[in-house]
C-alpha cells in the first residue's frame, strides 16, 4: 500500500497538472493521493475548486481516490484557525499546514497554532518540534509529518522522537513537486526507518495512519455530497 497526502501541482509551485500527477501516481501503484497546493487567503477557493474537478474525474473514470487538499503556507500564525475553517467550508478534504521547517523563514508560532487547531489534519515538516507542540498534536489528533523533501527532512529524527514520546500520530509524505520526487513503497519505508521509526511501528505509520486520513477525507466528501 502506498499513500502520499502532501503533493503539489502547477497550481502552486509544482510542475505537473493535477490530472497528470494523479495519472502518474496511479501508474506508480499508489493506493490514494492527496493534492495539497500552497494557499493563503486569496487563492484558496480557486485551488480547491480546480483540484476538485480533476479529483472527481479521476474517481469517475479511473476509480482512484485523490483527496482535495490545501497546504496553508507562510500565513500569519494567528490566521491559521480562521483559514483552516475557511478551507473546510470551501470543501477541502485535507488541511495541511506548512510547518516551521528550518529551510524556510516560517513565522514562529505556526507549529503551535496548527497543532492547537482541530481543523488541521497534518503539520507538514515541523522542523524543531517542541515537546509542547507534540503533546498538543496528540491531544488534537493532528498528524505530524515525516517528510522526504530535501532540506525539510533535516529534522525528521527530532520530529519522530518527540511524536513517539507524546503519542502523536506520524505520517510519511513526499512533499513532491516534480517527477522523481514522489514516493515508492520502498522509499517511504526507508524514509520512515531513517527517521528512527521502530520496526514494530512501521505498519502503523505507513498504512494505518494514512488509512485514517483517507477515511476522514472521504467522510468529508460524503457529507458535502
């Protein structure tokens, strides 16, 4: 089984169209996919609507599930609860927040705002995750990302250590932007192992946790109709 809930298209800073990304992931043996292009307040509605059109086509013609997501990126930390709620209202089935990676100048407080918000599904590449943030992620059932993305992955070990100590759920994603970035089953397993996830928890992180995210997203789709 292969899942990836943090991918990008040319609707933000990726290079593939949504439907080409979906097609390539089908050909690569993906079980399900989430497209989470970068958004702020202004472009959110347009991106959700455009990805939804391609996801519905893939569901109808290829019987493949692509969750319609967003990655709330580089916004004021204090705006995250409002924007996550707006994304939900607009039909986002998956809400990712661009975490405080050490590779980019994300506003301090972003991680804390994300893990305190039950409308958020995943805190992407959290960087120097604190114990408090990990505990809040567990309390609010916000998944913490183990990323395959160059630069963002430098803090994976710390993220795993603190997530495991807090009982927070982990998920492996590619944060892919172009062909060659996306996961294979073997590469996802290697990323997980390299980050320090114990052998006995690999199935939980690579299969059970993504299945829970998929279940959530499909439940939201069903409610929206």
